[in-house]
C-alpha cells in the first residue's frame, strides 16, 4: 500500500488547476471539513494549520482566560501543555495510570481547584482514557473537555467513536500521524457556538465567517464599508494544498488505521508471554488505533539502551522513548514563557516541585515501536526481530538466575 496514493494526487492537481483564484480558494478545505464531519458523525469540523493551533483555539473557544487552570497529562507530546501557555493559562498536571499510561478521572479530580476551567485528555498512542468517567467529573465541576486525539484516529470506546465524548476534539495531520498532509489539524464539535468561535478565532477574527461558513463573499469583502475584524484572531487557517492531501487521507481513514492495528497485532503475538515487557493495558470496551505499539520495559531486568541496541543489531528499526514529561522540559523548569511569566499568573506555580509519580516511573521505561509500515511483510519482520530480542534477553535473565 502507498501511504500517499492516487486520490491525494488527484486532489492536489485539482487545487493546482484552480490557479489559486479567489473563486477556488478554500474550496478544498471546505470539502475536507465536510468529509471529516461526516466520518465522525459530528456537526462541525474546522481545519487549521496543525494540531497545536487546534488545541490553542479550542482553549480560546472554551473561554479560558489568563490565569485559568487547565488540567492535562504530563506524559504526552508537549503541544498539549504548550497550547495552554499560548492561551495564557496555567497547565496543571494530573498523573497517569501505571498500566494504561493515561490520565484518569481519579487523578484529574485530585488537582481540580476553583481556578480550573478545562481538561485536555490525551488519547495516547491511539488509546483513549476512560472518557465517560472523565465527562462525569467534568459535568460535576462545570469544566470543558477537549480531547487531544492527535495520536488517535478511528479508535472506539464503548461502541462510540473516540472524539465524540468531549466538548471538542483535536486532530493532527503531522507526518507521523495515522493520517497526514505533512502538517495540518482539525477540531470537531457538536456545539454551534464553539464552532463559530473556533472558526472566527482561527480566521483572524473575521466577522463574516462561522462554524459552517469558512469564506467571506466577494460582495462583502470588496465593499469599502466592510468591517472585517470583530475579535482578536490568529491566522491558523489550513491551506488548500494541505487540505487536498488530508481529504484523500480522511477518505482512506479505515484502511490507514487498520494497517497500524495489524502491525500492532504482530508485536502483541511476540510479547504475550514475556514477563518483563508490559504492553499498554487496553481496558474492556476499547478498540485502540495503535499510533505506535508501546511497551513498558522492566529496567531492573533489562537496560533500556541495551534493549534498543540489541533490537537494532537484530535488524529492528529505531525505537523511540517516551518524550520527557512536559513539566520536566527546560521551558517549564525555567518558566521560559516569553514574558508571560512576568504577568504574575505563574508566580505560585513551581514546575520544579511538581511530581507525578506514575508518569515519572513510566517515562524512562517506555519503548515506542513503529506501526507505520505500509507493507505488512516489513511489520511482520520487525515483530520477528522483537521475538528474537526477547529470546536473547530471556536467556540472559535465566543464566543470571542460574549463576546467582
Ligand atoms: C498528543 C499530541 N498532541 C498534539 C500534537 C501536536 O500536533 P502538531 O504537530 O500537528 O502541532 C501531537 C503531535 O505532533 C501529539 O502527539
């Protein structure tokens, strides 16, 4: 299978054939949004430049104000909390579960304060946290929930498509994601008011646009009386060329998700009897989409770097570690927030003192195995390498036991 196929090429050609004339501009984005909304059975889909801008705009649409607290997990790609800072709000980190690696209703509840305004859940590696439990906590505390599903297209929970639990859900088309256009993002929502705000804030605050209407008519915009900007907005609009590729990918979503799930199944087969490698726990009712296949390594038995080196020696591809926990990044530790730290908002928050015990336990132990193989034979070979690596270290562990 080709990751980028005929459909994407055809749509790109259509955009180019349109010569970027004003009549054609934004047509492809509109088509993409319509298709995306239909795929997820939601009312609104609003395309943006990437999956960080989408989170930022979701927070602005949620009405998050400077100094409001937004709860998010620390074990994620840092865009989740960076977007909170971009909205001049305060990221508050809730710990994750040691087995699912995900934020939980319980850990969220522990960090709710009077200042909490929103929660960003992260469907990490293609697996969603227990959303109904989290929504229950949110309802009780009048909080907005934004699902960060950059890594989670096409997963299900309790027979519902992941992305349809929260008030909004955010997606990324960055190159490593299930669906890609090189870069790009999407927010979905059922709420008309949120949709209007998402569109307006990501479209420079233009008056004439709304959730359902991404373009302004020529008659409007050509008039000398036209007042364009009704609120402060950002220019986070997606380009038609990106939308062309993304449209082809969205139409092929099931196929592109399925191929990652098949790679994951090969790995699963190899680790099922291994005591020192623990896959991400999939709770009942969940069908994940395996952005990557992730294992928790017992580093008391096998060193992380030694495992990775041996895996590669046997012919395996590079294994990624989990990102540093967001609050461990120098930007948080030193509060290098581009003068926002001078606002006083962050004075009572010291990220050097934050500790999420489970996330800190997990971060040095996780192994992210690639699932983006478009030839399944390659995935099968990689799983065989995993099996060989496990057998190698099993023999070493047994030898150690015998001689001690
Ligand atoms: C969980 C998560 N959130 C947000 C993002 C940001 O998306 P983008 O790179 O499109 O800005 C990513 C990945 O890049 C991600 O993995």
